[in-house]
C-alpha cells in the first residue's frame, strides 16, 4: 500500500553528495526520484540516517538530512528530506563579482 502523500518523479542525474560532519566527505550518487519534500538517491556509499548533507547538481545546491539508508544489491538507497534549495548559483556568482568589482571569468566551450 502506497503511503506517500506526494507524487514522486523518476529522474537519473548524477549528483555530488557532501556529508557535513566536519570533514565534508564527498561522494557521488544518482537521483532516483524527487518529490516536493525530498529525494531518493542511489550511492555506492553508506550514509547514516540523521546525517546532514549537501547535494550539488549543475547550477543548484540542496541541503538536507538523510532519513534512511538501506542496502539494495551492491548500492545504498538514501531517503533525503530536503530543507533548503538554491538555484541559479552561476548568476548569483556573477552578481557578487560585479558588486565586488572583480572581473567575471569567461566561459570556454
């Protein structure tokens, strides 16, 4: 029986997960699905429930807490309650550099 109160959307982008325990341990993971309140991640590493984490994806950053971590084959599945999300970080960096009078680095493609 489905107990979720919010719909989840399946996606699969890679993300960087940083455990904020004073050492800032960086791991990679994939986003399995997203809901308005959180994420489900698949990782090669175990991150214990209660751990505060930072998730970096493209031009966004999310802060959250691991709610559960269960083994699934040779991976771990993490449920993450998302507390804060910042989007448009590249644009914010440009505005801060302009305000500080620093040259804005040009993107090389």
